[in-house]
């Protein structure tokens, strides 16, 4: 899908937490088309384009959703917030990125996100469950504290409505009650450590990761020891911060379960 430059309308700016806000945009449906997992770039000025994951699967209605982390101390963040609140139109460039849901795969999904990396995973989950409501999906979402799991309710709804979906919250702070159900669990600590402790064989999965390069590669290293297939792991980090090899060769799997 070739990238294009277009203008769109800002429909709504909604605070989800003190640090994260959601933006709804609207434009011509054919111009807003994208694959689940892709991103757009928003123009701040003649020389500045800022990328954001598109947080919804393409619905043919010309609507796009973004989840944006607000950093008051960063000048671009303050300018962006002001632009979104005051501007009637925005200039976008989209779509971008190759970290997209494979429409031909029926493999279980392992989705790993940190912070607003959830936006990319939200689009992938929506598209996957629309195509096959019974598809196994394991969503791992890491945040500093519980409030940073800013759409926790939505992730819970997926797990409640679809038997194949599990939601695993990971936080630096203890997660309170409510993360102890069969398909909704809570974990304290780093996301890579949680994956190492609780996952086994991932060789059958398609794996998608969204976060900082450090977080993504730490998780890749863990998953490589659990049978990760290099051709079935996807992240935008591989394009803008590549390493060689992307997936280390560490031998094949898998921790044995204790009887």
C-alpha cells in the first residue's frame, strides 16, 4: 500500500489518563485505508513529521484512532497537544510500516506491548477477532503502574467475550485485585522477565512486539529460548533500530513443566 499525504479533520481529543490522550480523526475513507499494525506520520511544521501507530483496524468509514503519550517537558509534545486541540485540519502521511497482521496466517497470536504500544496491538486484535473470533490471542501489556494500562477495560472485555483471548498486565507496581481470573492475570516486574517465567513453547505463534528497542530486543532474546521462529516475529523496531541477528540463535526450546 503506497503512502500518501492527505488532510483530515480532528473529531475528538479525549484524556484517558493524565499522561495519555486518545485522538479521533476523520477523512476520506479511501485515503485513510491501512493494514492493521501500520502507522501514520503527522506534520507539526514544514520540517517535522511525528509517527503514531494507528489504533484501530480499517473499517471503511474514514475514521482513525491514535493513542498519544503526553510529555509536558518536551516541546514537540506540547506543540502537538496544542495543534490537536486547536487545529481544524491536520496533514498526515500514511500508511507506513511492515509490522502488520498476516491475513493468510491462522497461527495463535502472542502480542507484547509497552505503554502506548498497546495502540498497535489494539488494531491487530480488532482485525484478528473480526476475521476469526475464536483465534487464540495472548496479549501482554506492560506499564509503570496500573493507571497506565489506560484501556484495561477494553482488554478485559476481549478476554471475557472470546474464550481464546488472554490478557496479562505487567507493572512495576503491584496490581490490585482483579488480575487473578483465568484469562486475566497480573504480574509485577519487567515484561521480559514475566515472559520468561510464564511462557513455554512459542514456536507455533506469530509474535508482534511494540515498545522501545531495549524492551523489544529483551523480549526477543527471551522468546528465542522458547522456540521463537525468526520469520514469524514482527516489530517496527526491526526497521528503525535493526540488529544482527534480529533473533539470536540459542538452541531450541523449551522449559519442561513441573509435574
